[in-house]
């Protein structure tokens, strides 16, 4: 569906449509490689690896600890309930958005930690990357609030004075001067434009406490591998994480909590979906967990000096890393089949069709009419049309399904079709003469 939309539209339609950056990636790869899936998956896995590298830089700059960053990357390297990101190339939008959001944050942190405010050239780059992130997926709107929270948590130094506030307004807020109006205009356009996303029931906003709690319970159960949270447990967890950050006075924990909560806001009030929808919020969880592991280990060693004295070259770091690996591998391995169930049906119903189309010798005429007497797809699914038009590179091919239009599949009008197919567990094949929907012949069709 995504690939067909990117290929069939004009460049103007793509650039003015929803999520144009991902559509351009689809279109470019299709122009170069056709329907071969490997290049697209290589791009997706390249982004996954790049996102891990950015997560390392993100955590290292916030926690000022390479160990915290490595532990965060270890936790982020795999999650069975993120199978969509590893298998489904339709997640290109999420991968691009995560990459660009973290890239802007890391670049901004680097500028501010050098003791400077972004100059106009740097702001042009940062705002340009932010626009690209918005063109990848709508969850990028979390970026300006996170920049503002970073300034408050890391850069605001008491005592406050009017001169210091004026200096920050003149320099530190320069990125926000551009990004906040862009964000507001983007939200208005996406929710009230000519074809608002919220008109789609899957993206309709439900601003209520019930929807808020239902969203958190759903995503926390996914994140923690099936552990169920009730409303009280959700409140206690978020309060505990915030309280621990305040008690330890660790700025990275406080900022991680902000990433967790702010990152969830774009999706928490719409119908729940897979854990991938929380992808932009996950760096907060990884940073918090990595920092908490190190703090816990250091606290234990502080109270167990006899144990610490035996470590000549700090093997405690390696021991903690190995302990986390030993915990994660069996946990992920146990949950992996559950995550794979989400994508197995797509592979089973789409791959055989494309493979058998590639083996067919007879070409279809331009604008051909194709009839399917049977197929396994839901009535409202258009994937057969997309596959045929993409395979033959013909936007005008018509795919008629007897499941949807029984009256168009009667034997009297079959000669009007250029090709008649049956698609079932045996695969894709042309239907013999005399076969029509609802009738079985001696071959079992």
C-alpha cells in the first residue's frame, strides 16, 4: 500500500501528502530495484543500526557516562514486541522519524554543552532536519518540547536574573522561535486540513482519562513482556520514576522521564497499536534503565566494600553487562515467536503471489482486467491491486474480486477479463474454463 501510493502519485502529490519523506524513499528504491525487497530491508536495518549509534550519543551526552550509553544500547538492541520494526518495511516512517529526532537532539546537546547557543546557520540545519522529521511521521512533534525541557533541566542555572533570561531568550530560545510555530501549524494542518488524519477512525483523538489509562496499560504490557498494569499501577510507576529522579537529583533520570511521558503523548489518545508506535519515547526508557542499573550497582558496591576491593581493573562494569545479557537473551527468545505472529500472515499471503507473478511468461496488456474467483484477503483489502499494478508497472490494471463483487464474476461475463485467477492455500494459478465462484468441479476448484 505504501509503496503503491509512493509510486502512483506525482512528486507534487507526494510532497504535499502525508509522510512525504518515507514516500520518497519508497519511490527511489522502487525506481532502482523494482519489487525486490532486499534493498528496502537493507535501508531499514541500516536505519536501525544508525538509530542505535544515535541512542549511544544521546545517552552518553545526557548521563556523561559511556557505560550508561552502552547498557542503554544493549537494552535497545532487540525487543520481541518490536518485530514490526525488524520485519515490516512499512515501518520506514518510524525509523526515519526516530533517526531525525535523535539526530537533532544530539546535535543540539553538542552545541549547548560546548557553552554556545545555536547560530543562525546551525538553526537552519536543525530546523531543516526537524521539517524532514515531520515529513517522516507525526510523532516528531515531540522535538520542541524536549528541547525546552532540556534547557530547563540542564541549562537553567540559579540564581535567575533578568539579564540571564534575556540572554537565553536571545540565543537559547532561537531554535524554539522557529520550531514551535512550525509545530503548531503542522498540528492544525494534520487535524483540521482538507483531509485530516483524525478523520480516519484509527487516528481519531479520544481525549479522556479512560483513553489515557487504556493506552498506557496497553503499551506497558507490551514493553514489559506481558506484565499487566491496572490504572493504579500505571500512576504508581510513573510517580515512582519521577520521585526517584527527584530523590537522586540525577538530571538524566528527570529528562528520561520527560522523554517517556512527552514521547507518548502523540499516540496515547488514539487507538492502541503495536509497541512500534512508542518508538520515539523508548530512548527515555533505555536511558532511565541504563542509569538506574549503574546507580544500583554503585550503591551496592558502596555498601559492600569487601566485594569491591577484589576488583583491580573494575570488572564490575563487565559483570553488570554480562548479567544484563544473561537476563535479556532468554527473555527475548521466549517472546520472539509472539512478536513474529504479527508479521507471519503477511509473508504467507503475499510472497507466493509475487513469486508466481515473476515466473509467469505471458504479459498482461496495458489496462488489463483481472478477475479473482477466490482469495484469502479481507473484503476491504487492496493488496492484490497494488501487487499487480506494481509488478506490471501499470496504474490502470483493474483487479476484480468475486468476494467483493459476485455479480461481476458470473460465467457469462468471464470473457471480458484478460486473466482469471484462483488464489488459495495451493497458491496463485489461472482458473480453468468453466470454473466460477461458488461452483466446484471435479478437480476441487
